[in-house]
C-alpha cells in the first residue's frame, strides 16, 4: 500500500500552474507538520512537506486553502528520476501527490472557509427506514 496522511498548517498560499498539452491544473503547496515528541528542554520541531494536487483536487486546494490554515491531506508517494541537462547526472525526486483533502481548523468567528451550498439534511418528516413510535404506547422491545 502506498499512502501518506499529513495533518499540518499551510506555510503560504497554494500556487497554481497548468500542464502543457492537456492544460490540467496543478496546485502545489507546503505544509508544516509538527513532530510527535518534543526533546526535553527543546522546542517542538516541524517537518515541511511539498505537496502536489492535480485536476479537481488541485482546483479545490487553490480555491479554499490559505496560508496558516490547518488541513488534513492524504495521497500517494511517487518517485521520479531524470538526467540533469547541465551535468548529465541522474537526479531523483520523491513527490507527495494529494488525493483527498479535509479542513482541520475549527470555524473562527462563525466564518466558514467553504461558501458553497450546504448538504441537505433529512427533515423530521423524512422517516426513511425508521418507524414512528407513539410515545403513549409501550416500546416494542
């Protein structure tokens, strides 16, 4: 299984670009992830991860993610290699490809970072698979 999961804060606003040919949106951003433990007498250390999202996920990240915001991202790790045009040496890179994103901050001052339509909730008249129980009768169990 090839999967990562990071909970961290964006270090700056996401950057958007487009691929040549297919014109697919690519959004890159960096998050700071706190390490689990603090050395005795030391300060908390963080690791910084450069992340890449494509397509609809990239559009979502570009539209709703902002510097300082806490997010949870999951995805896959991808390795790539190429020959450096200048030196002729083989170069390697490890990329973190974002597949799913979640907001992890609490709402502040009643504001929401998502301003789209809210999902509809079932009403009290929408009983679905539930049965209506008359409160004056004994329960059936």
